[in-house]
């Protein structure tokens, strides 16, 4: 696993309900395979993705709506080429009517 991992939510989703729209991920070298989850369930389109130093943008395709009590997390399932840094940005829209 990378020795440095950073994740960002634009803006911080703590305590609100919303819909995750896409992610951006990048490594310094090699690759990182990962899955983004809402309360332990993989988000549609965001499972088994492979980030490299070229960067990766992926749109969420389903199961991407969360409520204030849900947790948003990611799991690294594999690495290749000895990456030392992995960055993940999660984009979402706040929902006022769910």
C-alpha cells in the first residue's frame, strides 16, 4: 500500500445528505486499485478502479446517494509498481429533498 494516502471531499459532506457524482484519483508512480463505498457498499461505477500517475476520472453510475448518518470510505485492494502516494477527490452534490 502507498505510505501516503490523501482523500478530499468537495466540499466536506459530514452530516448532510447528497449524491456522489464522480471521483478523481492519482498516484505518484505505479498503480492503486480501489473501491469507493457508502456505509460499506460499493458505489456503482466506482468499484475496482485503477489509478495511475496519469490520473483517473470516473462517474458514479448508481447506489451513489447517501444520508447524513452514512459513512463514505474507500478500500485499496491492490497496488503495483510500489506507489508511495495516492490521492482521491470525491465530488458530490448536496440533496435537500431525499
